[in-house]
C-alpha cells in the first residue's frame, strides 16, 4: 500500500527536482522578445552600437541550447555522485546548482549582464541532468514492486506540471513581460529551497544502504518507515539475493556496462527507448504548435492561452499514466503511445500540406497535435526512466542511468539544433522523419522489451538473462544458489529466534 512517508518523499523529490526541469524547459519561451531586447540594450550600452542581427540569433540559440548541453554534463555526473553521496545526498547537493543559477538569473538585469543568463542555463541544465536521472532511481529503489510503475511516473508528472507552471506564470499579464521576466527566471530556486529543508527528514534508498553501504540495520529502519509495518524480511532477503548475484561482477562503470554480455539487451533497449523518446519529435511538435494554431485562425494574442491548454492536457494525460501503469503494464503504454505518435505525425504531414487548399485541414492538424501530445504523455515520456530502474540491478543501475540520461540529453540537444534546418529544408515533411523514428521504436519495443509490471528486480533480471542467451548458463548457476542462500538465511533466523 501507499504510505504517507513514501508519498511525501515522492512528492518532495519530484517537486524539488523534476518540477524544475520542466519549468526551465519552457520558461524562456514567452519572455523571449523582452530578453532579446535586454541583450540588445546591454550590448548597446557597452559598445555604443546596436547588436548585429546574426550575433543576436547566435546568443539566443545559445541561451536555448545551453540547457540540454548542461543536461548532458549533469548526466555524466550521475554515476560518480550517486555511488559516493547516495541518492538522497546527490539530490540535496544538486539543489545548490539550482539556487545559484536562480540568484544569477534573477539579478542579471540589475547587473546588466546577459552572459550570466547563458552561464546559468548551463548550470540549470547540469541540475536538470542530475535530477532527471537521480529522482527516478531514488523513487524506483524505494517503491514496493506493486507501486514501482506508478511512483516511477511521478517525476514525469512533475516535469509536465513544471512546464505548465512556466507557461501560466509566463503569460503577458503575469510575468511574461518587460518587468517580470527576471522574477520568472529566478523563481526556480524556491522548489530547491523547499527540498533542501525537507528531504533530510526522509530516509535514504534502502537498497543503497544495504547493498552499497552494507548496513542492514539502517536499510531495515528505512524500509519499516517507508512500508508502515515491522516485517520487512522478504524485501531484505530479496536485496541480499540481488547483492549475492552481483558479488562476482562488482560495481559497473560505463565502460564495463558496454562490454558485459549479460546486460547487452538491457543496454540496447534503454538507448533505443531514450533516443526514441526525444527523436520522436516532441520538441518539434511543441515548437510547431503555435504556428499550427495560428494557421487555423487562432488570434495571435490568444495563442499563449492555447499553449497553456496543451500544457494542461499533457499534465492530465501523465496523471492518467500514474493510475493505469500498474494495471495495464509498461509495455502496452509504450506501444500505444508510440503508435499514436507515429499516426499523428503521418496525418499531420498530410494536413499541413493540404491546409491551403482544404479549409478544414487546419482543424485536423490541431487534432493531430493534441493526439500526439496525449500519445507521448502516456508512454514515451514517463515509461523509459521507469524501465531503466527495473531492467538493471543495483551495481549497474547508476551507470545505466548515466548512459540513458546522456542519450536523452544528446537527442534533445540534436533535435533543438537540427529541427530549424529540417523545417527550413523539408517543411511539413519533417514530421515524416519523426513518424519513421516512432515506427522503428515501436517495432523494437514489440519484439524485444519485456513486461516488467509487478516483478522483482531479480525476476526481471532472469527474463533478460534468457534474452541475452550467452548468460543462460550463468543465470542458471545463480538460480541454483538462491535456494541455498534462502536456506542459510532461514537457518540463521531460526537459530537467532531460539
């Protein structure tokens, strides 16, 4: 069952970390003209000549793209930090990045420096890169197997809430104006401050405490608090099994993860899912949405309200995923989501091409955008991070998140960089490329990725051992050793009871 400590730790870590990732993804969209104006004024004040158009475009594209680049750097810090400082410790340290960036961005106008904004976007990206990997790992390791999917989707839910919050606060009538934008950028420090003050009162990941720190006592106390009951022997025993099966392998570095045969299909699967998630064109659809609504006759002053309503649909559908992921399973949501995205991209290409000649096509393109966002929100957005937690055991999980996170941010950066050129060269046909990527990802998931719903980490590991073929021998040996370890544990338990 869901206990209060488990619910609170999920909310605090998702609000303090994931929320800000979403917030910073979309926070600079609405105040962009005012910020560019500030860049111009500052440059003019310093040099006495107005800024060259090309230079301004370069500065603005840096402001946008430094965030995913920072995200990539943040992902590269995941493995060393979570192994050294723990999951909770990493989240607490990470808040310092966000609070420093918030202060710098909030005071940039007073200090008359736009370079600080670009630097802060890198720092904020590092924060988001760590947060987007550590929060799913932390919550996945804390959750009981019957709630792991639902709790695993919570970080993505808070990312969508963060995007929506930035869209609402960025309305021209609120903070998306010439006076309000520094406040809009600076607000990102508040969730970090709340997390810094509250998270220390909650336990560290029990799996980290037992398997990596060797402290059964602390792991037991943490589990008892999270589960709300005293008898946590079964879970402790499962962790010992996991620990025992990994003793021969030791801690995985990223290099050993790539060369170890027993994790080959897990590794390929997370690379495909993480690349598919970003290269399926979600950022392109969001970027294009404004123009699609404009061509459908929505007045330019109302477009920002339409954008907010799309953000709201995103939140509602991700919330739905939280409730259905445990009953339907991960695989179905991934497949349904990618199929809906590929169909939307294909029909959108057609609708955009015909909208000048057929009047109702512009409305069909709006339906496609909404369908795409619904599809992405139920599967491709939230599920891959849940799957990384589930497909890897304790020793390889940090390295796996580092790889998955790097693929995620690299793909995100690539789409941001290439999409403008793709759109200039191919126009609406850009969406056919996204459609092809969605179809390819769907086929891969259909043939390779197993269902992990309601299974322990060890059970999932055995399913994947069969898929890796080379490892069947080893996994059989491991299987033979489980009953022994169980009997030994039972003996020691019964002798201590006597």
